[in-house]
């Protein structure tokens, strides 16, 4: 794992991000010795609107009746 000083990371931030993407993470060390990690966020493979189906005994007509009833109020 690559470790950058705070000053190096600030001056070459683009390189820090590229290396984090390649290696999985990089660390930045502050003057006082504190370590921080930069880790790339992985993209979700599916749409945020994809949801699992729900098993129910309701029929299509039951659902349509419930919609009509809620709209008539």
C-alpha cells in the first residue's frame, strides 16, 4: 500500500486518486502521524430503482381495485 505525506497528496491529488483506483487504497500521513485511507467507491451494478419482488396472494384485479378505491377518495 502506498503512503503519501499530506503535502505530497495535496500537490499530486490526481495521482493519489489514480493510484487508489489501481491499488484499492492509499494512505495519507499527517505531520502528527495520523493515517487516513482513500478508498475508491465501487459502482452499484444495478439501478437504485431495482427492487426485489414481493410474494403475495393478491391478484391483478385486487391491486387494480385497491388503486381505483384510493383514487376515488
